[in-house]
């Protein structure tokens, strides 16, 4: 039983991180029907900015005096950097090609390779270690250990997901985002500039991924220039599993993939850890081709 | 008619890609009038409205709104200037609630009090929308969707309102009440209305002036009354 609860906590931690990354895929798909292959790189970029900011803080001893400020600073910098990066990528590599869905898709693949190589050249091919001393220790209940880091990750994830939900479903700008996803011509006729909304969608998606990047760095202790591929792929699975284009679906899909992976590794075999996510995906898509919360994906969506 | 047209098209050519739907359209709309544009399927009626609204930009020719050239202005900048369209098929946002649809009509506005007041106003015009305010737009009936589309357009505070086939697919009794409301909107708020219709009889009865559009060209321009009595028109569009 203790083992089960321990795995549950680990699974929720990981699942939350997948959910944060999956949202970027699903939101971008929702507004412009693009699988943004470069999304994993926004996540990695966030991880690198986080480690740079935290290393700076430690070198100057700020982590001793203002640990929370350092953490908040690292998260904000990473999120803002990735958001701008995503908007830049969208303006340069996607916007001019938006007439053809295939062209944008290929451009996204190209941007993924470009950004990944950019990070390799600037940050090196070796792992960059995250400072571990910020979160030492945790709570123990019998055999179950919940580290402070896990608590921070789960809290932060819940706050971000909650914030996003409020933004999308309760504010005027969120309404405009949903309207743009449904009908761009009509949105323009009620004065919504779809290009601005699309930029905003990229920025939000990349910001969430960057936050996940910092947390993954803290959780696994390091970042690597191509970590966006593996995690991005699983987050993409999560988005498809939940029903691509659907925000709640992405959150749900992320949690499911995270839990399945951790339980699969814990009870069946750690060697096949990466396989379980895909098995679940195939199983669900066989019975529900549009995903768990999937909408009818017709071309016009009118 | 008062002197200056509020909207004027001068020899406008427009279309989608290589398909030229409009081959030199010139027309004028005067402040406060209801103008009908009638024509058969594929004559270019909807393209005319989409070109005015900046969704399609003209290849040639000029569009003036309140004396200002608006050819190149992007579509989303026009509603704040008072130019608004209810497109063909109504195009309400199906997965947004009725209320959200209306709020988005006022997307560019920041006058909270004014928006609340206009919301009350459109709810009083269409009480059924108030009853259904929390329902998703896509669950409304055709007639209710048309009311919602009109109400949403009113939330933009239009000075010129373009209506594309408001009667399309609606039961006759509902069509009549929609057209009564259109006439009311024109009368009470002095909104200029450009009405595009296949139902020429109804359109010409509501309008003061009319244009006849055939394969991308204006073939006739006259008072609505004269058009209704024109033998050719009666034969071609009124089924006699």
C-alpha cells in the first residue's frame, strides 16, 4: 500500500508536468490546426533559462537570503523568454506560410531541429546540472516520502492550470481565443484580430512549457539540449489522448500518461517506461479516435 | 436623398484567388436608408459584403466609408469604425454561450456601463435570448441563431449594418418578425442597412432603394418601389 501511494504521488507530479506541456500543443492546434513540433524546444529553453538564473543566484549567495525570490525570478524569466521565443518563431516561420497546412508543419519540424541545434551550440552537449540545495528533505509518512520539491511542483502546476482555466473560460480575451478557434472570419467581423490571438496562444503555451522545463530540471537534477524531444513526444501523446484542441482533455491526458508511466515502471518494468504511454494512447484511440474529450475535428468548425 | 453617401464603392473588382466574383461594382448607400442588393445565386452578393468588410480586399477600385478610403484596412479594424456585418449562415460561435457571443460583439469596447446598457437593450429586443443566455450558441434553433447574430452585431454599435440573407432557412413567420426588427433597428437608431437577399420581394418591400446584381455587375439601380413594379425584375426574381 505504501508503495502504491508513493507511486501515486510520483505519477501525479510527472503527470502534472506532462499536462503543462500538452496544453501548448492542444491550444495551438485549437487555433491554427498545427502540430507545433518546435513546442518541445520552448520547454527545453525554459529549463536552460531556469538553470542559468538559479546558478547566478547561487553564485551571488541570493539563494541563502531570498530563496523564494530566486525561484520566482527563475520561473518568470524562463516563462517570459520562452513566450517571446514562441511568438518570434510563429511570426518568422509560421505566419508567412499559413496558407498551406503542410508547409507550416514542415516549417515546425525545421524550427525544432534549428532550435535544438542552437541550444546544443550555445549550451553544449553535456547535461547542465540544476542546483539541488534549494529543495532538500520532505515529509515522511511511514514508507511514503513526499519531498518538498514534489509539493512545490504539484502546487505550482495546480496554480498554473487553474489560472489558465480562469483565463480561457472567464475573461474576454479567453472568449476571443475560443471564438478565434471556432471561426476566424467571424472573429474578424467582431473586431478580434486573429493574429494577435494566435500570438497570445503561442506565448501562453510556451510559457507553461517553460515553467514545466524549470520544474523538470529541478526534479531530475539536470537539463539536456534534446530533452524536449522525449518529453514533448509524451506530452503530445497526452494532448492526443485527451482530444487535441481540448484544454481540459490535455490536462486529463497529461495526468493519465504520467500515472500510467510511473505505475507501469513501478509494477511491471522500468525498462519499458516509455512504452506504456504509447500503449495507452493506441488503446484509447482504437475505441475513441478523437480522444477522451475529443470534439468532432471537421475542417471548418463552424 | 441626403447629399453625401456614407458608403460608396467605385468600380470594385474582387474575388477569391483566380475567381473574379465582382467585375466593377459601383454603389452608394446614404445615411439612414435601407438598401437592398438582390440577385441570383453566385451573382456576387456575399462577395460584395465581404469586400466591404475587408475579409476580401479588392484587386481594383475604391471603397469609401464616411469619406475615408478603406480598401486596405484589415477587417478587425472596421467594426470600431461603425461598419458591421451579419454574414450568410449567421455564423454565431457554436461552442460559446449566448451571453459570450454577445459580449464578443462588444469586444473592442471598454465602456462597461454602455455595454451593460446595450446588453439590456438587445435582451429587450429579443427576450428569448435572455432566457437562453447560458446555453451554447450551437444549440439554438435557426431563428434564434439569426436573432443572436443580429443582437451580436448591434453590440458593435453599427452605423452601417450589412445583412447577408437574413431570411435564409427560416420559417416564413420568423422571417417576418426578423424583418420587422430590421426595420425597427433602422428607424430607431438611424442605422444604415444594406440588405442582401435572394428573397427579392421581401427585401424590396423593406428597403427604400435597390441594386440588381448579375454575375459580378450591377445591372439596375432604382427605388425599391419601381424595382418591385419592373416587369423584368418581376419575371427574373419574383417568379412571375
